[in-house]
C-alpha cells in the first residue's frame, strides 16, 4: 500500500521542494502545533476572516495519528527545520466570486505565514516555488489569487509573483 495519492496523473506528495532558504513539503504530524498557532493568530487572521479560538482548533485538527492538511496542493513551509507557514493550491469554489473562467474551478493560491516570518520575502519565495511546481504538473492551468486590497503586504506579494488585477469584489466583509 502506498502513501501517495494520485490526482489525475500527478502523484502526491511530491518530493519536497527546496528553494534557497525554504523547504515546501507535505504536512506531517509534527506540524500540528505550528498550524494551530497559525490559525489562532489574531495577526494572521486580520485579513482572512479572523482567527479561530485555540481550543476549537485543538479539537478540530486531527491529533496523532491524523495529520492536518495532508491533501493535494497543501504545502507546509519550513525554514531551518521549523514550520513557518503554509501554501495551498485548492480549487476555487465555482459559487465564489473571483474567477477568470466563466465556469470557475481554477486553482487558487493561498498562503499564511506566522507573524515572526513576515517581511523577509518568504511568502514570495515559497509561493513562486509552489507555482513553478504546479505549472510543471498542470501546464496551462490557470491559478487565481484573491486577497484583501487593504492587505498591502499580500498585494505586494501578488505583484511580485506576476498576478494582475482582474476584478474587485466583496468577500469576508471586505474588498478583495
């Protein structure tokens, strides 16, 4: 029995992706505490609909032997062996706004990093690596990115990654 999940012709998990400073890899049980810190952080929650109570996360995220986030397109971002964030490449729900195809269903790049990792270029570096990986395994497939316009740092990351604004809309009570 293999631990790999095949989505179309792409095996998951991929070999860890290494950048100059970071490693993007499949989540493991040891990432649970960092992921709880990430989702419970009020600073991180500012532009993503708010943080969640730590006790709720403790109950919701699988404990051993379960592994939170272990699915296609979910990367943990590691710096010197420490988890500092996560990247997702999930299908954007066709019912949500923010599509570039009429039928929707594009992959959406999502990322969150712990506050101590902000301002050092890690998000740009990690997202660029994830996008390169995705372009190799799904050539020509579009990727969208949605962020609050008030989130200036995320807007800068999007621009550095080459995303261009297609439309503005309201979601999570704020302009996206």
